[in-house]
C-alpha cells in the first residue's frame, strides 16, 4: 500500500531522515507500520533539529516539498493565490499515486487536501481532525470549511474522519477517536496521594493567551491566601513567559509558584505522579492530551468544558469543570481538598478511564482502518 500524507507540519531533512514535530511524527509512525510506501506532501525548511523533533521510521519515503503559505492578510492571500496551481498539482499527483489518502486537519494544507480528495471518490481515505470538532464553537472560517467538506457524504467519499469526542447529528463519515501517550505495560497501581505534605498543582502546555496560564496562577494564589498549603509548577514555554515571571515576582508568589520550562517525557511522568491536580483553563482544545496523561498518573484534571473535555471528565465525575469565575472555581477546589474521599473517588474513576486509551489500543484501531 502507498500511503499519502497531506500535512501543514513543517519538516526538516537531516541525512536520510525527515524530521517533524515529535508528537505528530510518533503518531504517524504507528500508521506507517502497516504501509509499504509513504508519500509526504508538506513544507520543508532548512533549520536545526532539536528536542521537539523526531523522524519518520520507514524505509520507503517519498517527500514532496510544497511552499509554506498563509491565508491571513491581503499580502499572504495574494501570494497563496499565485501558489495555488503548484500546490494543487503536487497534491493531486501524490494522491493519484497512492492507495490511501491521509489528511491532517485543520490547517491550510488540510483545506487544500480536503478539496483535492473530492477528485478521488473511490480511494480509501482517513482525515485526522486534531482540533475542536464542536460545530457551534467560534473558529476560523477555513476550519469551518474543512469540517463541512469532510463531514459531507456527498463531497467526501470512502473517508473516516477521526474527531475528538462524541457529537450528535453527525454523518457516517465522522468517527469518535482519541490520542494515546502511554503503553499498557506502563499502567501502575498507584496509591492516591495524601494532602498531608501540601497540595501540588501543575500547569502543562504552551504559555499562550489561549491556554490562560495566568488564571492557573490566580487560582493557586487565591487558595494560598485562604491558608491552604499549595504550590504550582508550570511546565511549557511560550510568548507569555516573561509576563508570567513578572506576575509571580510582583505578587511575591515565587515561594510556591515556579516556571519549569520544557522537560522530557520521563520527567513529566514523575511530575504527574507527585501532583494532586492539573490546571487547564484553556479557551480551545482538540484532544487535550495533558488531561488524559494526568488522569493516567492519578492527577485530577481541573479544566474548562471546551471540545471533548466534558466527555473526558464525565461531566465532573472524573475531574473538575472550571467556569472561569475565580471565586466559584476556588470554592469547588476547596470542596475537593476538604473531602479526601470525594477526591479519591474521582481519582479512581479518572485513572480507570484513561487506562483504556493506550498506544496498544490506538495501534489496534489504526490497523483496523488500514486493513
């Protein structure tokens, strides 16, 4: 089988290997175990490989380079209009040579891929929609177009569109799916962590406006002001790093709130095992991987009800839903801190649920789709 990937992910060539963003490439390497040849249609840039990159593990890769493009702004729009014939030619040619078409959405290449696949109604296809599938959420118009095209059984045939969460009134194209981080062999019987030595919170993610790390800081500071022995470690990097440093310093919170930057997967497991709560006051998510990871290691997620989070948390049976009202959210946290049995029950439900979604199960599902 020749498997064609259409993606906006920027790649780097080093030696005979093609590198990309590690979480994406690691997932694709599972798909690629079951194909004979891979055609990757994506941007390629000349830059250094670092710790967030890894390479495709396959002996037969054809890489088709396309220019990186944007639809934001008049200048970018005009440039993209000029590039469209070349982009479509390369995508169509690659699809024609393939037995299975795989689209990575949402993104600019995903939009072009979703249009181009209409010329190949008889070919098998999968589309991984890694964003928020909620049709009512406010999203860029190009995302809306991709969702409409992919879910339409008239425009998109022989395609499984893999989406996060379960949504009502969907076409037969749409399949609820998940993303996995850990193996069955990594499941441990962990004890529920006591609050006796302090209550540890984590924030894990990009330090960006959309992830709202400042709100996580405000929650923990409010709990501290009420006399609770709390701490917050913030893992990740981003544009808000300096602003958050200043906020922590000005409020004299550096004794119990710390920016830890990016760490390895193994270090993050140790952090999840020690922490009691994960804070994710995000405004938008696809599959919030950190929520599933925290649950896996007995760390209770405290998150906003965006995308599929309400389903993951079973409407607060497996976690705490934030409403982004500071006083109300602090009150909810205090209820869990003051009732350890209540907290323990949620932890057990959360870990049992997350242990279902392992890499082993993910691979079995992928294998079925490619069979």
